[in-house]
């Protein structure tokens, strides 16, 4: 696991430095598109159930309730014009490199649940998923993303945690790049 953390730290810091001009450009475009901050903070469930604030580029209007993406389909779309593009390209996830650099997340691991997704969190605790650091991407993300029901996500995350190997993270990273480029499962 120390190789995992070392890789996370090096790659996240290098990526943040390399991407800094693009991150500033995206933040500026968000500010021009709609009122509110460019960075969105949200409480998520991290390793061992500890809550932390995840960073994302804001893709929704101010005042949107904290609901899982699949629950948002029941409401009129709160997604901004720029937010729609950021979500489809997964560029909204880039600020999570800060969470990785801080050690709150990993590049690869189970996606962190919202603080109010108590049923999903209980299933993850029972499956031992919260013993692993949450990730920007993970096994469930390359196998369906938001299209998967919670039980399948938990089973996928459990499989990842039980079968983790250093090479598996690299396989997931390269598969994520492919999924993002093809926009498979993106909402």
C-alpha cells in the first residue's frame, strides 16, 4: 500500500502543476457561465467512514440539493451549460487531485459516497469497502459508472478491495482514460 500512496502523491502533485493553467481556465469559464464559486465542496464518506470534503468543479446551479446523480433525474436539470460539458468529459473531477495530494483520496479506489447515502454506506461497511481509501476512479466506474445499481457497485468495489494489486490500479487508470474518451456511462 505504501507504493499506492507514493504513486498517488507524485502523480497528483505533478498533474496539478502541469494542469494548473487549464484548471484556472475551466474555473474562469464556470464563473462566466453562472453565478457562484468555481469549486464545489461536498461532504463524502472516506476511509473508515471518516467524512471529508471532496473538491469538484461546480456543474450545477447554486442551491441544488445534495442528491446522488441517479436521484437527480427526478428533478428538472440543475446542470449549467458548462457543467453539462464538464460532466460528460469528467473534467469536473480534476480538483479531486487536491484530495489525492492531501491523502484523503487515492487515484484509484471505490468512489466516495455522499454523506447522506446511509444505505449505500452501510452496505459498503458490511462489505469491507471503507477499509480502502476512496478513489477518483475505480473498478465500478470502468464497469458502468452511474448506470450500475448500488448492490452491483458495492460488489464491484468489494472485488477490487479483495483483489487489489499495484498493476490493477494501472489497468483501471488506462481503462478510465478509454471510458472518458468514449464518454461511456457519463451523465
